[in-house]
C-alpha cells in the first residue's frame, strides 16, 4: 500500500470549518434562486462518453476523466481494439442538463428554470486557482427564446453575489455572431473561425501582440495586421444593437455590464449571447455562461432555446467573509458513567435551538476546549454528578 495519504493531485480535502463556509455560501445563493422560481435538480456525475465528446464542449472534451468498461465488455473491447472506456466524469453541468431535459421534458414546465449545484471534473494541469474537481452552481432557463431569459439570469446572478458580499462584480458581454463577424472581417475563413476564437481567447494571457502574432502564424501577415488594428480599438467599442436590450432591461444593474468584443467562452455549444463574471479580487473569472439554442435538440431531435449561467464556487469562496452563524454551539464535558444524563441534556439544548457536542472529559481538558474553540464552538459546561437538567448547567465561554 502506498504511503501517500494526500488527496489526489488537483483535488482537495476540506476541514469542517472550510466545508461549513462553502455550504453556507452555496445555501445562500441557492435560496436566492429558489425565491425567483427556479427548481433544483440533480444529475449523475457520470455520463456516456459519446455525449461528453460530441463536439459541444470545446477544449474541455480533451480533459474528460474516462471510466473503463467493465467485465466482459472490457475484455471484448480489448481484443477488438475498440475504445476501452464508455463513461466519463462530467466536465460541466450543462451537458448533463440538456440530456436530463431531453429525457424528462414531458414532465417539466414549458419554460423550465433549473438550479444545479455539484462537482465537475477536468483532467487539466493543476495550478493556482485551477483544480481537477470543483463545484459549480448553475441556473438555466430552457424553453424561452426571449431576452427576458438572459435578463433574469444576469439579474439573479448579480443579486446572488450581492447577497454573499460581492457587490462589485462586473459581467463582460458579447455575442457569438458578432464575434464571428469580427473574425470574418480579419480575413479568416468561416471554417477556421473556431481556431481563431481559441487564439483570441488567450488575450488576457498573451496580450494583443501575442494574439496578433499567433493569428499571423495561423492565417498570414494580413490577418495579423488587421487583428492588430482591431485590438487597438477595443476601448472605443460601443454596445451593438443586438445587445442594447440587455443594458435597457437591467436598468440600474446595467452599470455592472461591459461589452467586450473579444469575449469567446471556450464551450463549443454557445450560439448567441455570452457572458463572463469578473471580480478585481480574482485573477480568473468567477462565473460565466451564455445561450446554447442548438444543444438540447442534439439529444431531443427538436430545437429548444436555452441559456444558462454558472458560478464557480472555488473562486468565489476566497472572496467572501460570511457572518458567523447565530446558532449557539456548546460542548458538554462529561465524566464516564454520565452518558444517559449527557444525552438527555443534549436533547433538551437541541430543542432550544443549540448545536451541542458531547465530549468525555480528557486528561488535558484545556487542549480539547482550545481545539473546539477553533472549530466554531463558543461555550462549554461540565455534566457532573447530581446534574440532571440543562438548567442546572453553568456555561463558560471558550477561548
């Protein structure tokens, strides 16, 4: 057996207080979405490999954790030289959602507003702010082609961030068709548009000079010259007609929007408006999404309009300082033989709305109480001989 006891590379364990903070954050966000009429669903972390690699997920399709076939199926595939895997861990929540909707649409509202929260997996090189397993919190609207769907998603996301103490997020906005038009104007053939998008998506990493150079290497010097001229005018870009309804519909919240003609979003399934959420305290985006009208139809056989937005919990959790829970958290320290009394008193205190932990009195009581004080407990009491009711206890502060 290996002596390695750390979590697998790119994945993490969470201590109780870390887990509590994450759950509080997610709960606050989800409650805000529920109040707007969205409904929670759950999908498996595994999907058919063919669905995950159907050409919809962009570069993420190269990062799928594959699951081998099992038993006879594996042996047969091995002998035949066929694909040895048939399942994969989901790399986002959108692909599973579209499969879910195609399977269950007859039981769902005509316009379905979904909430999904859960882990996703990408086999990329771990680095600061990037993990192989991370939590996403998504809301999607399926069945509404109107601008109202985008407006509701953006408004709900800004409100969710406000509720957890992030009032200064900015949402970059673009449209896939506008992006394609700009790429065509550079002299790039339509068949090469996706390759050009991949290069433009590197703007934050390599700068305008780096993007123009790579476009030149791919498509020639004239494209590089046009790209240099285009990128130099980005600060002067005005909101185009196709997107003005977003600014008008969001009212005061439109101050949080910024038109960015270079915004790409890596997923191949986007067809219309795309957006990415930024915060000055994070070096990477903290959320994003867009419209993907063609994706549901890939599984259902009939096109259904859809748009969604995702919050990246890993990047958000470090930006917020949540208030301590108002719930009194106490420790009952008991001597051996007082188990029945301690359990009875614990039940009484829980009924009063407290969080109550029982501990057998150790030799080093001070060390125990110090440790529990660091883990969210704020007072303790000794359950000694003669004590039978919670009202007889004398509570003392921890720390």
